[in-house]
């Protein structure tokens, strides 16, 4: 279960960063800045101390992102969240996780 949940979280954040990058930087592939953020986010998810009980980041009591990266990911979430309708399965899983965890 833990592995699946972490893979889902990593996939979701990567898709959200791609949506943000395309909309704000006008590129299909990730620009260097967004690639760096995606790699950083993957490491944060991979090393989450809560494991399979990991809450969605907005509900987490431990903020493991450096302040600069935290601000960047918040901007990504604000922009990409309303545009996740293009990925309904990911969106539903995220909403479910937000309720459960």
C-alpha cells in the first residue's frame, strides 16, 4: 500500500507541475526550474516520515519543503488544482486522500 500511495502522490505532483509549466512557461516539457521542483517534490514524497499514512501536503503538520520550494509548490497547486479536470482519476484519488488522511 505504501509504495502505491507514494507513486500516486509523485505522479500527481509531477502532472501538476507539468500543467503549471505549460501554462506559465509555455513549454511542453518541463523547463529547468520546474524540473528541479519536480525532482525536489519526488524526494520529499519518497522520504516522507508518515509513510503510508502520509497526509496531503496541505494538511500536513510537518513542512518538509524549504521555504523557497514550499512557495513554488503552493503556486503550482493554486494554478494546477482547478485544471486537474483533465486527469479525473488523479483528481478523485487526491480528493479521497484529502478526506481520509
